[in-house]
């Protein structure tokens, strides 16, 4: 017994033949346009997102400054679980913001830091304590991941729309085939299904 083989003919929707329908040509154009739009749109969205992340990183670096803070009270010692590590503890500090105002607040300081010692803290433009800006490696990683995810998401949205369009075109094609089979069957007086 011989098994049948399925032969895939590339580009059959573009060639002229008696079995090609208008729906097939529309589907071919939709798939081609969808892939092109997914590639170009995904790349563009990725570049725009990477640029936005890079701008945010640069703005963060411009807004944050490192200042010297004076420890106001003796800092507590480390917890027993973290005694061997370079763990920082919360302590009261005083610093002068870039605008000249004096601030007092809790900040991370070395364990057992004596009152009067200095420790560096990062502050924003208003003088409030904040996290240090991201490093070069972190900035590159954020930019690459943000741009990559935006590109993949944008391309995925386009390809999802193409898939839904193809489903709609397949339903239309099946409805046309059903109508033609119905017309063929009733003309000859017998039914196939």
C-alpha cells in the first residue's frame, strides 16, 4: 500500500491557476505585509523603547548627587546573621543638600559607625535620600532588555493580528467551498454530505 505525500508548493497563491481564489491572494498579501510590518515595526518599537530607557537613565544620573553625610548618633551593630558580611544598618545622618538646605533622616551606614563620622549618601535634586544611579552595565542591560521586549511585543501584536485575519479568511474560504459544493450537488440531484 502506498502512502500519499504532501507536497508543499511555495508561492502557489502568487501563481495563476484555476484553483486560486481571491481569498488566497488576499491571504498571501496579508501574510507578506504582516511579516514585513512585524519586522520593521518591531525593530522600530525596540529602538524607540531603548532610546526612552537610555534617556531615563541619563536623567537619573543628572538628577542624583553623592554628598557626605555626618552620622548623628552611634550606629547599631549588625544583626548576628549578617555579622560577617559588609551589611549596612540604618542610622541617623545629617547632610547638606545641593540647594544648601540641611536635612536629617535615616540612611544606610556602616555598622557601629560612631557619631561624627561621615558616610556617602545619594540625594536627588530636592535633597531627599535616594538610591544610587544605575551603573553602566545595569544601564546597558535595562536598555537591551527594554528594547528587546518592546520589539518582540510589537512584532507579536502584528503577527497576532495576521493570525486572526487568516482565521477569518479561512472561514470565508470554507463558506465559499460549502456554497460551491452545495450548488454542485443540487445541480446533479445528489448530495455528498
